[in-house]
C-alpha cells in the first residue's frame, strides 16, 4: 500500500451559515491523503496504473464550488466522489479548513477532518 497527499490546496468559496459568508465568501485550504496499492505503478512508471493526483485535485476544486453550510458536508462530498470515481482508493482522509473564520476572535483557521475506508 502507499499514500498520495495533496497539501494546501487553496480555494475561495462561499460555504457557511452566515449571509456574509454566502455572499462574499472565504478562503479555504484542503489537505487530502488517499491510500491505495501503488506497487504496480511504482514498478511500471505508467500514469494509467496509478491514482492520478490531477483527478484528485479536480474533485476537490469541483466539490468546493458547490456551496454548503458546513465544512463536514463538503468533506463528505469529496470522499464520496473519490470512492465513486477511483476504485483503487481504499482510504481517504480530507481536511477542509476555513482561513480567518468570522468567529469573533483572532483565529488563523478552523478545520474539519473526515476519514473513511472503503
């Protein structure tokens, strides 16, 4: 087994329960780690035999454009898409972070982390 990580995928989107968040939006960071059997592509050096991280990045970007009230909902949609589209993936961990959340304090970010196994 092996892991592929996408770190610090930065996206501006309109998630949240406050009207301001829905209209103006916020900056987000997504970190993703998947587990899959990478032994064959490690030996063959063939892109079509591995989990393409461009595909993973596209799933993140597409799901982050779909507005949700909760980060938990966004993270679950990302996991569901990965399992639905990439059969080689056996485990996913996704962290969705809202940068400078409007929570009445000096907070760098707030994050939700979901992990799921096939």
